[in-house]
C-alpha cells in the first residue's frame, strides 16, 4: 500500500520505489506533446488531475505557435474543476 511522504511523492512501503506523483487540482500540471501529421503538428495538453485533453492542429512547433497554444490549453484545464 503506497504511503504519502509529503509533497507530491508517494513511496511504496514494501519496495521503497516512488509511485507516480499526484496532482489534486485541475490546471496544476499539464503534460504537453507535439506530433507531426503530414505538414502540420498536433499539439496536445493533458491535465494531470482531471485527465482532460486539449488538442489543436497547428502549422509548426516554433516558440510563438506554442505560446499561442498554451493559454487556451491551461485555461481549459483549470476550468474543468467547475465543469465536472
């Protein structure tokens, strides 16, 4: 049985191995990935707490494009607390 040891980490008492971190509040942590599909890039953000995904197909993976992707991705994940 995992035991909470403080912060974000859980340690399995029998093995001493860290167990997956846990985020309790939507918007606290987003996992972001980008995959090329043809000549476009699929940008994906998954909220760690709610598992809500936000996806956009954009022309590239350059900084300005990613900067435009992040605000709606993060606001959608934070908003999931009130929508679910």
